[in-house]
């Protein structure tokens, strides 16, 4: 049992942090539903990096992976 005393400080810190987050969370006000919907709509309208027009390198069709590594032939 004595060997488990090293767990006491992390457990105490965790419990104190959980209590503080619970207390701090209660003081925080609710966001208006309309404001939340407007924020979501604004975020969805923004262009993400995945939506950019692909360049010439991205238009090349990918080779189907067979799971086996094959070296290309030398063309001799």
C-alpha cells in the first residue's frame, strides 16, 4: 500500500482541476441559438484547403495499390 502514495499528488490535482472546471463552467453563459447557427454558417462558407482547385499533379490518376512493393523496370 505504501508504494501507491506516489499516486496521491496526481489524483489530488485531477480532482481539484475537475472541481475548478465544473465551477468555471457554471459561470459561462449559454450561447444564443441564432448566434451559434450564424457562426456555423460562416465557418461552412469559408473555403477549406481540401476544396481548392487541384493542380496538374493532382489530376494524374492514382495507381491501385496491391500491397506489394514493386520497383519500376529500367527500360533496358
